[in-house]
């Protein structure tokens, strides 16, 4: 378990260094970026869990909550259909876009946590 934790930490440190080199953001800027990202992720998790606080955040009307429930059910149905056909779910797609890797959350069941995201292998174009 400790080895997996070290692998995850090293992977994350590499991704942070890559982002910092790519954007030229300072260490202080990274602290603000992390804070803002944490707030956004916290709000998204709160909205997606349906923990009863949704009407307080998005509005108190029944119509707003019904819309939220409809969107949640459609997303759940879509993910179920995609998973049943061995395709990436919407969560897999978003995680892949964010990390730049080929990610599928269900790989954790078969291969462990480090198998969720794999490096994308691109074929080099043929030179003429």
C-alpha cells in the first residue's frame, strides 16, 4: 500500500512540475491555483452528491431541483449504457481530458489504483 502511495505522489509531483513549467506559474501562484481548484471541486462534489443542499445553492424552487434530478438521472443512465458497452463513462472522459492520460476508473477493480490512468501512446506519422 505504501508503494502505491509513493507512486501516486511521484506521479502528482510530475504533473504539477509539468503544469508549472508549461504555464510559468510561480509557487505562490500554484498555491492560489490549488485553493481555487479545491473550492470549485468542493462545490461540484456538493452539487453532484445530492446531499440535500442543492435547493439552497441553485435555488429554492421545486422546478430547479426537478431539473437537477433529471440531469442526474440522465447522466447516470448514460454512464450505465456506456459502461455496459465497454466504453468510457463521462467521468472517465473528463478525467482523461484533465490529466492528459487514458483514464478508466473501472480499471481499479482489476489492476489496482495505479492502473486508472495510462499514458497515451501515439503512433508517429509516416514520413514520405
